[in-house]
C-alpha cells in the first residue's frame, strides 16, 4: 500500500450554468513533502466548510486502481492524479476492503477512515458534465475521507501501513451500499447507526432508516 500522489488546490471562482461558483475541486500533484494537519493538507483549502472539510473530512483519498475504469467511461478526458479532487491518490486501499475506523500511517502522520465521499455538483464542474455525479456514485468508486490522528509530513511514494483494524467490520463499500440501496439490510443499518468511527451525520441518517418493530 502506498501514496502515489499528493494533490492540493486552493479555492477558485468558476462560471457554471450561468453562476459564479467557488470551488476547490481542482487539485494538482506536488513533488515536495507536505505537512498534514488536523483540518487539511498544507497548500490545500476547502471552499465550502458547511459540506467540506472539518476534522472528519481533513483528507480525501482516492484509489488509483479506479482510474482505468474512468478512462474507459470517459474516453478522451485527461485524467491526471488528483482529477477527482483527492488529496491522496492511493494504491492498495479499496472500498470493499477498507473499514470505517481503520487506522493507517503514512510518512510521519496517522489517519483514521471516517466515511465515503459523496459527490456534489462540483464534481460536475471539474469534468464539465453534470451526469458525472450520478455515475460516480453509481459506480461505487467513491474513495473515502480520513481524519488526522497525528499530524505529520507525507510525500508521494510514501508507504501506507496498517496501524489498527476496526473490529466492527463495516467497510466503506458497505456504507455506500446502504446509502444507495432501495431496500437496505436492517441488520447492517443498525450496526452502521451505532458505528463509533462513522461520522455522526451518517449515523443519524441511518438511525432514521432503521425500522422500529414496535410501530
């Protein structure tokens, strides 16, 4: 497991469907080591803190393995590392194996997996096509957010090592499946609603979807 690329970007204003939108979806790889802090990666800044950023979404990781799929889905589109707005382009960390609550070390920093990435309309801005949002979610290739447990320095090429496996055994893919399925497993919903490492907003959402057998 390793980090293939570290990508950062600052807010910019773009025109989208007749409006001016502030976004940080555009990321570019950096060759130097960067400092990772509890709220973001040095050189990176979220635009809308009401939906992005915060301690539970400090770093966005996206598997490099998915790029081949998107090159087939989006022929002719340039897809450099960071194209999906990720801070870390990773190798060997896939959604169906990575669990919510898993801890990883890279460089001198330590991270914990908190939730999958749910795409917003700004992904459509990045690719200049609104349909990419639904396609991205439907693909299940969402990547995931990391909270920073220990600040440190990270660089492209750094190995990623497991620091702790979450015992609740709920993967990032499980959470995405619960979110997108018309009829989700009630047993898995209950487990997800009580998952300590999962962001509270997700747990509250799942609690609302759990059936009460007494009603």
